[in-house]
């Protein structure tokens, strides 16, 4: 398949009629709601997490031990797990177009196709099926010849490194969905919800929301003393301190900016999540503003992955949710900062403030070398976004279009693609102002 690495093609899935996009270090999806941004983001998540699917199966001892069937092999077992994940991400295939197809090229030799075929056991209804490239098939066939019983951490690390190289993907994919404030509101009930629900009930919770919630539950105890406490805990751990030092500057900037947005610091004390206003005063997290609830765990996760020196492909939906424009600007800068520190970012947004922020970061990435020192005084270099690392797409009417504008030898996001409402609002405002003058009444009537 002669297409660039990490290229996604979708046909007839949800609101998407047809699209093709290349995933770069920093990718932006914009456009009206219900037009397919989340569908594309989930599709990317589906393909980028196959590495974790394979590693999880290894840690379970391989297909035969994981399924308790002596005849189980790697390809069939992996397909079944991917089928379950697909249905949890996109819903039942029975109502989908039979022409539905997704193809993801990790490299020219490793690609995966998802399509629908008739299920003869269910009145020919759509059945989710998969096609692996020849090299991918050979890799899975090789796994069939090996044992993964009692796999050691060192063996897991070797397998992960080899798989990451084959798929050209050294990143851990993390999806932070929209609607985060609801999860925050239920923070004290999350453990009860997850332990009381049956397996089928859990599957009814949106897949990425469930994974995101599980991640939060796992990490909450680490923040008993807040971000500063996490760093202090490294002082007697030489190896972890060495990893932290690689990202110290980025972490310092993250701490500063998080304080500006939250007006406090996060801590989880005895299982209770709090936002501390100073050393003693705090607000329980379910009583803070909706904007703080939306963004607080975004900051925590960025901090955690930087502190642990883990390379991440971050998929973040609507980072602007419930935030004041000034805070949206800060969040836009932090996403670029996180990407420039060895990570990847894909974000969906409706916000002209987020796009405007990314545009001046793109401009900063194109400034002449002679001017960079002067710019550093107001915009440190790690915030800048290089055009070669960026892609932007406008998702509308089932298709996508390149949202980058290349005029005047500059690369910028075409903000007018989402801010067309401003022209309409300004035009109507002018008409209303004219109508306020009774002498212009006839003119007003004519314009309407």
C-alpha cells in the first residue's frame, strides 16, 4: 500500500462519507458538531491502540491461555478483540452501510483494513471483518510459534520495542473525551459505579469514557500531595529524577499555567478530590466551576506523562469546554508545549480562540532566526509550533478539507472555516443599527 505512514482512510462510517488524512505530530480537527470529528478521532484511537491490544494478549499468556482454547491462534483472537472494541466505539454494525471501510497504514508494509461482510448466521447482517497486510500476518504467525507464559517485564519491554518499530509508533495512545465535567462531578461515586455494574452494563458506557475513567481511578492516589508532592517524592529515586530532569522546563511551565487557569492546586486526600486555594482552604472538586472540572484532569494527565517520561499520543476532544477565552488561550499553548516535548497531539475544537492561539504559535515557528531571541522574552521557544509538524482539517458534510492556508509563504489555519458566524453576526448587527434610526426604516425593510 503506497501511502504515507500513519494515513487513515474512512468510507461510510457514521456521518463520514469519505475522508483521507495524514496524522502528524500536531493535528487539529474542526467543523460543525455532529459532522464526524469524534468519529475520526475514535477511528484513529481504534487503530493506534492495536499495539496495546497485542501487548495485553501477551501479558495474558497468549491466545490459548487468554481464551482457554487450545486451538486459538493470534490472528483470530486479535480479530475478535478488535471486533468487540469496534462495536463498543461505533455501535452495532447491523445498521451500518455495507460499504463501510476503514484502512490505516502504519507503514507501507504494515496496514490494517476494517470492512463489513454478510453474516450468514444472522440473516446476512453486517459482520465486522479485518484484513491484515502480508507483513502483519507474518508477524502474527511468528507469535504463534512462541510462548508467552509468565512473560517477564524485560521480555515485555523487548516485545513492545520491536512492535513499536514495526508499526512506527513509539507512543502510548490516550483519549480524553468530551463531557469530562460529568465524570468529575461523580468522582466520589466512580469506584462504586465500576464495581457494582455487571459486565454487559459496563459495555454500555462509551468505550473511551470508560477507559478514561479507569485511568483517572488508577492515578488519583498518586496526587495525594498534589503535583508538587509528586515531584518531591522523586528526590530519593535517582532513576526517576533523571527522567524528570529531561522535562523540568516543560513541567515548570505547565505548573505555572495550570495555576492560572485553576486558581488553585489539585489534591486527592483520603479518596476525596479537592482544589486547594491555599495551604488550608479547599473546595471539593464536585463544587468547583464546570470549566475547572473539564480541564483539571487534562492538566493532571499532562503532568503525569511528563513526570514519568512516557511518550504519548494524546487525543483531546474540545479542550475549550466551559473555559473563559483567556484560559482557552493558555490551554492551546500548553497543548503545543506538550507536543514539542516529544509527544503527539490530536485535538477537536470549535473554538476560534484555540485556533487563533495555534496560529500565532505557528507564526512563531516560522519567524526568522534573527528575531527568535527577541520573541523568547514573551513566548518561550518550547511553545512554538512548526508547520512541518502540523496538520489541520475541516470536517463538514461527510468529508474533510485541508484547513491550512499557505498564502504569503506562511502556513496558518484558515480560521474563517469556523468563524463564518462572525461575518453573519456583524452584518445583522449593522442592519439592526440602521433600523434603530426611524429615517432608515424603509432601508431596513428592503434589506430584510
